[in-house]
C-alpha cells in the first residue's frame, strides 16, 4: 500500500515538473516574440504595401503572443492543480509511512514481549529443574 502511495506521489511530481518546464518554455517564447515585435521597424519610406506588410506582421506576432499567454494561463492553472494533488498525495504517503512505522513498532514490541515471556519460562524451568535435582 505504501509503495502505491509512493508511486502516486512520484507520478504527480513528474506531472508538476513537466508543467513547470512547459511554463518556462512558454515564457521564453513569449519574451522572444515580444523582442521580435519590438525590433520590427516601420519603413520610413516606400509605398503603402510595405507598411501593410509590417503592420500585418506585427499583428501576427501580437496574435501569437496572446495565444502563448493563453497557453501560459492554462499551464499556470495546471500547476496549481498539480501542486494541490502533490500536497494531497504527499500527505497520504506520509500518513501511510507513519502508520507503517507504528505497525512495525507494535510488531517489535510484541516480539520483545514474547521473547521476555519465553526467557521467563526458560528461567522458571531451569529453576524448577535445579530444585528437583538432588544436591550433591
């Protein structure tokens, strides 16, 4: 049971790490797109079609930035969800671990008690045997 809880904890942890890596990649892509948009200059001379191409490119970049920001928000929600799952799974794992330790302690205590009783019985039998033997 404890191994199952440990495996569940590890699975949630993997999903959390993956989501955080995805968030970092998205943030990096957003920064790259923003820099690309900022570095795009409108032509100072030329015809209106050149201006239209640049304007269209900037709009396209802005759309891509917004799409990445939406993806970032989705991943942020996933991260919060995975963090909550991780906390819950970790709590369950720690609880199982604690209960397992308690069970081991109870078993050890029972073994010690049984061993003490056995030793008392042996000592008693030896004492009785010694009394029965004629003293020389």
